[in-house]
C-alpha cells in the first residue's frame, strides 16, 4: 500500500510552472479572526489561481481554509503567489474568516525540501516558521508530514524541536498558536511511522493541538471511502489516546479528518458527496476538532468521469462547491456560516426534505418523516441561504406569487434564494415576502410539496428547528 498524499503528481506538475514569492517580499497581513471551536477548513492549493476565498465563503458560508503549502528549500520559507494570497486573506478576514497556513506536503516532503530537513538546527527552522506567522499574521499552523519527511528520524526530531521552540516563542510574544500535524492513515489508523511522530514530539517537548489524518489514497480499488475514512479516524483516535495518555473522548477532541474529494490518486478510489455526508456526521458525533478535504480548487464538476486525479476538478459529476457546503455543516460558532438544522413543520411534525437526496437542479422540495439524514439538514448561511447537499433552497423561476413551488438550485446569490428565518417560526422569502408553506395545510402526508403563500399564521407555515 503506497503512502497517502495530499499533493498529487498532477498538482506537482502544475506548480512547477509557477513562480515562487519568498519570505519578506510581501507586507504583513491584517489582524487574524478567531476560529470556532469546531470548523471546516478545506485545503487550498496555493500554486493555483482558481480559488477566490471570499467568493467561496459567500456562496457556501464556509469562511475558514487551509492554505498549502510552505516549502523550505535552502532553509528559507517560500510559498507560491504569496502577495496575492495575502490580499485574499485580508479580504477574507474582513468577511469574518481566516486561514491556516500549512507547511510541507507530498512534493516538499518527498523532495526533502521541508524546513526540518534543510535547516541545520531546530532554532533555524523555528526562525523561519516564526517569520511565516508574522508575515501572514496567522494563529493556526499545520505541518503536513509524509513520505520521506515522516520516515527520516533526524527530520522528525528537528521539526518537533522547532515546533516546541515556536510554541514557546508564541507564548512569550503574546501569540496563541494552534499547531496541527497532518499525517497519512490507513483505514485502520496511523502507520507505525505516524505513531513514532507522536512519541518523538512528546519526547522533544511538543504535542500538537490537532492530529489531522489524511484519509485517502489507500491503494485499493473499490474501497468505500466514507466508511474507510471514519474507520481511519476511529483507529487514529485510539492511537492518539495511547500516545498521550488521555481518554478516548479527549483524543477525539484533538482529531482532524481530511479525505480527498472525488477521484483519489489511487485508481478506483472515489470519495462521493454521500461519503462527505457520512464523514461529516461521524466527525460531529465524535466531537472532533476539525474537518477538511483536498482540495477547494477541485470542488467542481469540470471533469466528470475522469479516472485519474486532477488538480483542478474532482472527476465526478457535482455542482460547484458541493463538498465545501457538505463539510461546512460541521462548523460551529458565530464565526462560521451557521450550523445544520432540521426544519420541522408544526402541522405534521415532518421535516423539510430533499427527496431521495437528489442533487439535480430543479428538484422540488417536500416534507417527509424526520430521519436525521443529510438531505434533511439545512445550513442557514450569513447570506440568508438555506443549503443542503451543496445546493440552495430556491423559489422556482424567481416567482413571487402565491403557489410558487420551491426547489433546489445551484447557489447564485440571487434574492429568490434568500430567506428570513423569523423568531415567530415562519420562513419568508426575501424577494417575495411570502411564507414557506406546506401545500394543503393540516397533517400533510409524506411527499407533500412546498410552495410560497401569503403568511396567515397557520401551522403549515410554522417551522421548528431541531
């Protein structure tokens, strides 16, 4: 079984054609934003230019991202397009979001250009990491340690010693830093090299705030990727509990999980939107710290049916930002785009439902018995959208008249996809001013449709969240 990786060979080729901006060539970023207690932070390939952070945040409500990767050739940090990303980070912070900056990755770690390998001392590596913190003004750092970097004991030791120094520096300068490892996993959990990384860190005075597993690229065609991801998380949590001498629940609280969406690097391994729902639900139920995925620039249906991994599309049929929206439900706290809720009709005690979890644009919405599935979980975003499975609740044809049907449609920011969720239990269309209404009223059966209707205070226009 080959080692899991975040940066595919396709991406590595794409990055090779781009220029690198070195440390110190751009001004310090704006003040950081506080992260929620639990959040989704998809990886963004810094070497590509197909992601605008604020646009994704506006469309999905997801406001936190992991910017990857920082290279360390010559014991000098560098990242592609640094000045451009600093500008994007400032705009994202103005919108209430922020980024984690990630070091390493497959290409860097495989090529031996991570700071732990190229710097001659832990203090020299620590100085470079500290410069990244001050340059970007970040509070969250990630270290993707895999391939040669994970098996090189000298590299591992120097990296852990450097991180211990960085944490001490942060404390002495009033910076509260959250630092994560991101490491490969099997469906059963971490490899022996992964657990050695944990024990080595502890021996050298460093314990990460989050142990984020890469639940991807297992090397076996036909693997059910959602179940494998959850199994990997469970196995790794037990290993983290053992490594740090903590309870299993405490170990889950410091875990992260990062699958690769769509077609993985390993042939026959495909992570679907249904898998995303499975992984997000399990992550929430176990109380882990964060979820992520590789990568934001692939979260589109630009190459359906592709059987090899692309750096710019998922390889499956999907709407743009569908995975981002699916994982965004995990984010909690006021800084995020809202948490997922079920909307229960007071007339029938049935839930607002996307029938059959159908993601085809134009699927009419109904009520069905509540079953806590992803197609009944709705995220109310800061843009007043109600989203499920990566799509928005939509008044058909931008209709504003009584009886206008309600469907799902790709999120587009238009007012017929904006809703006021009111304290009196009604949901009203921003464009129409009409109420979300269960057709026919009363104790309506499964499969009853939803429309817009003048607000009348009846129970079929009352919705409770659960």
